[in-house]
């Protein structure tokens, strides 16, 4: 439900730099007289030869076991299936923290694909008085132990990428990621909270960078499963 991603205007770029210093030492030897000559020598460190021996491949049994664990749907995939169905929602959107929200109706149809490994979503609604359509794909990466999600819509040409974890205590899926800032062409932070109120209700809240660069809530919606 990243359909209000166009209002994020700021981005954060983090650059990591590393530096190293190479130095040498000099040894001085002197005579007893003032005009004695001084000898100095410089030692050059020889490069250490790298081990060119290729890493040993894992045995077939271990590789097959890891592959099956990665490919087999598990408990988190079963949790995702709870979001299948047709959901009707009331959505509020904010252009600025102190601005009144605009409200609209929305429908999200979710279904499982590829043997229970992923859930797709088809969203229809309105945005700023215009028809709005979007598509989502969500999965759970067994190897990384995180949910992964993408979103596309007809109000842009970028793809939103997010990942995160599910908190069983609060029934909340927490996702973080990036979307394209259409003013700069660079990444802009985005965050989502999806709370499963019960099997027939969920609440979706989206956060992103406002015009001042600070995080703000720009979308909130409560969705009910259609009987």
C-alpha cells in the first residue's frame, strides 16, 4: 500500500570511507667523531602470496538440505495466507504533518501464488481525486529470515523495495526500505506498519520523509475482509 510515495522529497545518503597509512623507519649508526658518516636503510615489505586454492564445495547432501529449507514454505508463509481475500478500506492521506487528511475508499485483493511462497495484491482506489491502481508482491525469505516486499503503481515508474520482520506479541509486520524521490532520482526512506487486528481486520500505516526531511505519517487505512 505504498500509493502515496510521491510526497517524499528527501533522501539520506550514507557514504563509508576507509583509509590506510604506510610508513617506514630509519636506523642511524654514528661514529665517535663529529664528521662521522651516518648510514640509513629502508626495509621493503614483501607482498604475501594469496592462497589460490579454491574453496571446497559443500557435499551434495548438505547442499540439498539447505536448498529444500530455502524452497519449502513455512510458518511465516502460512501467516501470509491470512491476508488472502478481498479487503475494503477507508484510507486517510497527508501531504504535510499539519495539513488535514484527504479520505478515500480502497479495495485490495490478495492471493497466494507459486505454491504458497508469495502473496500478490491488486489495489484500486483514488489519489488526489484521480483513479489509482497498484500491485504488490510479498514473500518470506527462509534463508535471510525476513519478509520481502515490492510495490508498483500507475503514478510512477519506480519500484518500492522493503523488508522486515513480524512481531507476534503486537501482531505487527514492520517493514523498512526505499522508494524513488522523483525530484532527485535518488532513494528516499519509507516505512510500513501492518497490524493484524483480527483475522478479518488489518490496519496499514505508512511513513516517509516530509518536506523538512523528518519522518511523517502520510497514509493510514483500516481494511475489512469482504464476506
